[in-house]
């Protein structure tokens, strides 16, 4: 008994010193650039960046989406699953204690002869048992499994943050689209009214012999063309509202009231920083790195599984023919066992190879996600730059078209050109006015995309404090 107690006291200390640690990794299979192609050092913006639009309506929409969006709900459920799995993985480090209890009644009837009496006896047996077992984590296999589960939990938390970043960006983009479509509809209605007035004027001029029938037909065609744009814009607006309702966790847009109808101003430029900052700022990058770390711990666990294991067990059994004598009859056992693989058809060796291949896959995934993150920021920067240049040139084109329209109107009134030239200039101005709205919205969306691709740590508050306690 003294030897057994001494073994139990020494082995945990030995186990804590001899655990197999994850293999060290040197470098990463992707070269991080020193800076972005379009580097900016502007340090503006704020934590919850959508609040810079100064729209209470938008703030309410984002807050509702962050609490009710289906993808965020799923991410929360996966986080709870990861928490449960992490607790399961850590359970092997503590002893297991089971109990058993039972009662048995046996009745026997004995008759010695055909005419003799019947002897009936009854036996009762009560039993109670306690069994404990504990695996000494001699090589750190159980600790490695616990660490892998804990890291997977942290990765699931980062997945929740990544879902929040994505959903917030999508809500803002849909909101901008809705406002852009509404602005286009307003402009289009004004253009329809102007074309209707022109058609009436042309009819009057034709009645007075000042215009040709062709002029009236051309104006009627222009009016029909502008009217045909209205149903499509209303369709796109409704589709964007339906998409926004889906992001809010609703099955229908019924009851979703959006009162704002003015386009927002461009929000400040965020501090872009350096590409290396994405490793800490992007939750999807952090999640990929954590999963790589989890795979490394799984490799350690698989390596340790090939080594011998020591198990301690204890058992106490109580039994009696009556309940009051249950604890009078007992037996106790204390044992230690050593088990190890002698021949398993290379199963454990294959498992080590498998988890190492999983780690290699996770490494490739991590490098790919990092490279994709850098690309997304680069695309956001160049997209905003070129979109801004395009918008300025479009403004010049619109101003030139308005001057051309003025000249065409003057020449038509003076009889120096036909009505088609004036109508073409007028149609060009109308088209550019609607196009400007869409391109302005696209410029704002590029700024939103930049915020989204840079990530941030504002999502950490989405996870309640109780969900972080996994052990």
C-alpha cells in the first residue's frame, strides 16, 4: 500500500515534466509585404465605424443584425459546441469516479417428496460500489488534447467575430444601395415629369405648325424610355430591402420601416497601418492561426499516444444480505497498470501522419487567408482611388453634357438643328444624373469595404463573459 501511495504521489510530477510539446514552426509560407501599394497613414475613424455616418437608423439596423442575423446565431451555437468539446477534452486530466448500486431478491421453492411439505426461502442481497480511475499524463497526451480543445474554442470565438464583421459590412452596403435606388427613383420621377412637360409642349408646337410630327414621336419615345426605367429601380430597391431584412434575421421585410432617403456623406479614412497588422486585426486570420495551433497540439497528442500509459484504479465494494449490514461487508482494491502498443498494424503511426498532414493543410489555409486579406485591403484601396478618379471625370462629363444641352436647346429654338440633336443631349444628361448617384454610392461602399477588410477588435464584446469560461 505504501508503494502504491508513493507511486501516486510521484507520477503526476513526472508527467508534468515529460510532456511532448508542439513542434516549433519557423516562418510562414507566405511573404508579407512591408507596406501596401497605396499606403496611407491617416489615423481617423472610430471603433464602431458605421456610427460615423451619423444615422440613428443605420445604428439600429446594425445592432439588430448583430443580435439576430442567422449566420451570427449559427456562429454562437458553434461557439457553445466548441466550449462543450473543450470541457470534454480537459476532463481526462481529472480522475473518474463511478458508482453502482443494486438490490436482488431470490426466492426458492423446494419440495422433497410428492406428499411432503413445500419449503420456500427468500434471499436478499444489497450491494454498493465505487470505482475510480486516473490516467497519469506521463507524456502530455491528455494535456495536448485539452490545449487543442481550448484553442479550437478560441478559434470558434474568432469565427463569431468574423461573422459580425461581415454582417455589419453587408448591412451598411445594403443600406447604401437602398438609399441610392431611392435617390435614382426621385431623379427619375423628376425626369419623367420634365419629359411629360416637353411632350405636351411639342404637341402644342405641332398644333401651331412650329414642330414636326417626328419631333412629337421622338419625344414620346424618350418619355417611354425613361418610364421603363422606373419598375426596374423599384425592383432593385425592394430586393435590397428584402436582403436587408434577411440580414436582420427576418423572413420578411414586413414591418421594416426605412425613413431616410438622402445619400450619406463619405466617412473618414481609417488608419490602414501595415500588412502585418492584419495578423492581429482580422478575426478570420486569427481563427486560422488558432486552428493551426490546435492542429500542432493534436500532433503532440498523437505522438504521445504511441508511448506507454500508466493507469491508476481504485474500487470499493459493499454488500450485505440486509440493508443494515450493507457497510459491514466490503472489499477494496487499488491497482496500477502499464499499457502500451506492441503491435497495432501501424494504426498509431498512421494517425501521427494524418494529423501532421492536417497541420500542413491548416498552415496552407492560414497562409492563403493572410494573402487573401492583404489582397482585399489592396483591392479596397485601389478601388476607392480609381472610383474617386472616375467620379471626378464623370462630373466633368456631366458638366460638359449640360453645356452641350444648353447649346442644343439654343440651336433648336433658332432653327439651326433638328429636335433629335436636342433630345440626344437631353437624354445624355438624364442618364448621367442617374449614373452619378450609383457611382457615388459605389465610392462610399469602397470605403465601407476598406473598414471591413481591416477587421478590428470591436467584435470582442459580442461574446458574453460566461461563454469564455470553458473549464
